[in-house]
């Protein structure tokens, strides 16, 4: 379980020491501006700039681990490449080697572990967008999780790409935070309200699968900024209010801007995303006429209650 703190209740930031030094405290512009300056220095400008090759996924070298750690400290994500299929065990082993160990419990299997993501036309999983060939809207993983079990880190690994499509778009939530706060600090204020976003309960055939989850969009967990977001239109309840409406509109425009700060990359076989649960989406894909379930696009996903990088004192950016 992780400790969640909304700025409304307590802006204390462990990683930044004293409360008055938290860059995520709306009353502390100087701490924010110092952090913002460091954050944006040499910030990578494309997916190509955050890629790392791993020679042996069973045992990444210190250099490889350092490269991923530095990228994650800067952008909250890295793209890695290995030269062989990982399988579920291999993906978990790689995540563990990179510091992600506390697995989230997925909603559908109710067993912690690595989940296969592919186009499944039938069955319970097939009712959920990730297990189709449809586009996914922008989100962070586990936005429907309990407040004390947020997904802080995740691995998304491509075993087999689709014949066409399936492009990932990725945005560092800290960059979105900067754009929002620079535009209007009140956007951050409303996004950090503890009742900003509710995901209604999930009931299947009269059985409660998951209770309703209410929480902030932005929060501070153990001193780090955390984002809980979904752009879905259905099964979501936003707290009423003009400022929150405008904040959401601003964020959606940022996410949808083809010249905006999001990275775009189509993961090839052997490539994966390792991240502190950044904002992400997926375009629709096609497996091809001769490809069916079992040999089409196959991704592996593992979610964790750990973050990847430990921010060094003061700066927060490598
Ligand atoms: Fe996701």
C-alpha cells in the first residue's frame, strides 16, 4: 500500500525535505520555479531520446540500469529494447531487476502478475477496451484503484506488434502539471481536490466487482507527483465546476496536440515501456486478415506499487 496525500490535506513532500520546499505546494512559487527549471533543462524531445538497449534482460548491467534510472528521473519513463521474447516470467524478471517488485492486483484475473494484452473477441476480458483492437483513450493505469493502492510503476512490453497501428503516445504527468500550472494555478488546485474524479462502482451480473473510487487527479505520494486520470467518456464522474471543466479541456487539448509535448512510438517486438505510470494511449490496430487470436498483437503488462527512480536530494532530475 502506498501513502497518498492530496495537496489540499497535506503538501508535505518527503523527497524535497521540508514542507515549504515542495514544488507541488501552490503557495510556494519559488520551490515550483526552481523545480520547473531543473525539470525542463535538457528534457528529451522525442521517443528516440529515451531509448536504452538491454543486452541480457535476465540481468541488466549497471550501465543499462543507470541509463534507465536517469531517464525515469528526468521524464518518468524509458523505452528499452531486448533481442528475444521475454514471456511473462522474463518480463517480471526484468521489471524486478529494474526495481519494480510490489505487484498491483489486476481487476480481471484478481491475481497479481503479468497480464497478456491482446485482441480477445469473446469472454469477460473482451468487454474491456484494452483487450480489443480499438484505440484507447488517454489514461494512467489503475485510476480505478483504491487510494492506498495506486499504480506507481509499470512495464508494457511488446512480444508481437500488430500488422498495422497500435502506436503508443506517452506524456510525462509532470510536464502536463507544468503546462496546467503555468496556464492557471487554479487548474492544479481543482485537480488536487480529493473528490475531483470518481469512477463509479463496477457491477457485473449483480456482483460488485469493484466499489466506486473517488480521489484527486494530481496528488503527492511519498513526495512524488502522482496522476490519476482517464479521458473516457462513460463510467466516469467529474466533480461539477467551471474551473475543473476548463482544466480538463486544457489537458485534453494538450494531449491531443500533434505538436504538443507527448512522445509517439510504435513498440516493435522486443521493445517495451518502463515508466512511473505516465499518461499514455494507444491507437487502433489491425492484426491482418490471416492473423487470429493467439498469434496477433501481443503485449505484456505488469503494474506495480513502486516507482522506478529515487529522486536525489534537491533537484529531482538527473
Ligand atoms: Fe494503460
